[in-house]
């Protein structure tokens, strides 16, 4: 590692370029360190960072779900059957969950560790299940047993699979594949 003229050069000896020399990655170093250049010690780390990222991921996924639910009920559900509208909503909701997971990972700069990424998904899953049990079911006047009994045998399993995807999506979109 060499340091010269405000630039730090890192060598990656495992791969070579066309000429046969190791490529150099250049990371600029600040000439005058200021408050903006120094990492913030108050930025949350560890479990607090995972909880914050999971809560934000849940809220973004919930917002997308609310918008798609309104579209499903007001547009698709009126012209087609409710079951078809419910099944048609799942792919767009999964795309929104993918975007929310990618954004939460980038926003909180989470390390590429499977435990951290799955932790974010588990926090979002816990918030989602609590919201369903404590807010949605009482608003509809249903108990958990009545809700499960009213579900269609085939179409009712799709939301459970979507919750599984909600849980693992931060792990799945968390890695940037090398070319």
C-alpha cells in the first residue's frame, strides 16, 4: 500500500490486467479532514442498525402494499374477481419489496453478512405479523382462527409465501455479483 499526494493505492494481487500487472484501485483521501469527512461516532451500529433498517424496510414495504391494495380493490377487483385481483397483486408487491430491501441496505450501509441481512428481514416480518394481528384483524372484527378459516386453500397460501420472501429479500438482494 502506497500513499502519495493525497491518494491511497490498494493492490489486489489475486487478479491481473491485460499487461500482467496487478490492477490498482485508487481511493481519494481528503487533504484537510473536516467534520464531514470524519465518520460519525453517533451513527448506530450492530443491533440498533439492524432494528432501524428492519423498521424502515417494513414501512416502505407497507407503503407499497397499501398503494397496491388500493389499486387492487378499486380497479382490478371491481372488473375481475377478488381472487384474481389478489393473485395479480403479488408480483408487483414482490417487486416493491425487492426495491425496498435494496434501498434499506444501501441507506443503512449494512455489511454483507447473512446474519445481518436476515436479521433485517426478520425484524420486518415481526412488525408485519404484529400489525396484522393487532391492527388489521381487530379492524375487520375477526379472530385469528376466523381469519385462517376464511382463507381460500390455494390463494390463501400466497400471502404466506410473500411473507417468506419479505423475510429473505434483504439477504437475496444484498450481494453485488462480480463480473
